[in-house]
């Protein structure tokens, strides 16, 4: 498969960062206003802010890139047979958003023939944007950032997303994880991947995700020099099973894979 030229990847990275940042005003208008929410078929909440934000995202992408496809959380897929597809999550962390916690993000990723080229994580409540792609570097509010190196797994600061569900559904895995690294912090949603890219933590373990939850993180983490895969160590795709492990170094990544396997 012929990769995109560097200048084409740069265009997509700039676009992902810009598009994610352009819609952050919508959730912020509704944040901490007591906005009502509905429950989707999987019981997850959705608000008017989610729908309005995704509608704006889709309009911007369709205007700039009419030949590209789109996969979104709220309004589904369109033109997914195209070489370039945008995968978007208007508000990753709707529960945080509803609860008045500012750790929700707008996620935008560009894929070329199924592989992530660029991703952006925009945190409207924090005024922070992280964007990156493999071979393109990673930026935090325009400043280059990198994953932290030289830390052994025993000394690693780890983030365990949705640990409560993991304890309920896979208690053996959860028990092994809590004995791994220097510290395992219970976390949720997209921000731990930004923390990893910025060098603030060393690994993220996640599960129960959809492609729109993790594709932007692939670009950001890989751009920062980290590794992000499924729990078997395979690259993340649109067909992945929703279990994600990301790490600052190959050593930590290999160690976490062994822990997840039970080794």
C-alpha cells in the first residue's frame, strides 16, 4: 500500500487540529448548564451538544474534503469506500460533560486506507489541543511534546480507564494491573492519551471502546513517539475489538501486554 506523501500528511494533520478546535465553542456553551440528556440503545448518554458538535464537524469536513468519507459517533458513516476517512467523536466523555467535569474532548482523526495518518484531541474545558501523527511529531498547543523515555515498568505511572467495569468483568486482569507499575490511576475518556503524549504518564490501559474513541489517540500517541495497539499487540483498525494499550516505550508496552495476557 503506497503511503501518502509527507506534504499530504501534513495537510491532514493541520486540518485535524484546526477542525477539532473550531467546534469546541459548542460544548462549552452547554457545559454546566444542566443540559438534559437522552439514553442511547447501549444506555450511554447523549446530549444536544453531542449532536450539534458532530453536525458542525461533518459540515466542515464535507466542505473542505468533499471526496472523503466520515465515521461519527452520533450520525454514523458516509462514503467509507473512500481512500481517506475522517473518524470523529464530538464529545468523548459525555458522562464527564454532563457531570461538570472538564475532561471531555473533541476527537478528530484522518485515516488513509484504514491506517491513521493524523489525530487531534481538543479539550475545550481545559483550553488544550494535542495533535500528531506517525512521522509528523506531536504538538500540545503548538509546542512539540514527546513521550517520556527511560522509565522502567516498575516505576511507570499508569492510567487505567474505566477500572470499575474492568474489575467487574475481568477481575483477574484488574488484579494484575493494580500490582503493576509505581502507580495505577483510575481514569476515563481521552485525556490519558494526551497525558501520555506529553510525557506526564507512561502507559494507558483501556477497553470497551469504539473506533471513534481511539483513532485520534493513535495519531497523537504515535506522533509523540509512543506505541498504541490492541491487547494482542496488533495495530488498531476500524475492526479492532475496543481493547487498547498505549505506552511511552516498547519496554513498558511489552510489559503491559504480558500483564494483560496473564504472564
